[in-house]
């Protein structure tokens, strides 16, 4: 589901130190698979189900690692909301820099 928890609920989870996966990170798998499908449909490459699964696992591991990298608090708690927001910002900023937009 997209955004199944209201902001107040997210705040409650984080205050209680309950791990919460924000939609932008949790839904990334579906977006990634769509991208893999588009490449395959364009004839760029053909992938087996195992290859798609392997690529999806690698993508999701990378997303998780970024969330942990940017969301780890001094006490060791991982705030996935902060991590996903910072990781997403950095990804967009780097793309803008690469395109010469900034």
C-alpha cells in the first residue's frame, strides 16, 4: 500500500523506536521491477525469473544499505525515514549534477 500510515502514526512508531519502512523505500522493489520489465520489453535484454530476482535483491539490498548509512542514529537505532529521505535527496542531487543542472 502507498502511505498506509499517517504522519502521526509514523511519529508514534519512531518515538517508540519501532522500525518503520517508509513507502519510498518499501515500494522501491515494484518500481525497480517495472524498470527491469521496461528494459526487457524494449528488447534491450532478456532476463530469466532468477536473473530478475537476483537483480531485485541487489537493488533492495542497496536501498537498505543507503537507508542504514544515512539513517543510523548515534545510539544505533536506524531511522529509515531519515535514511530514505537523505538517500533519495543525494541520488537526485547527483543526477542533477551529472546533467549539469546545478
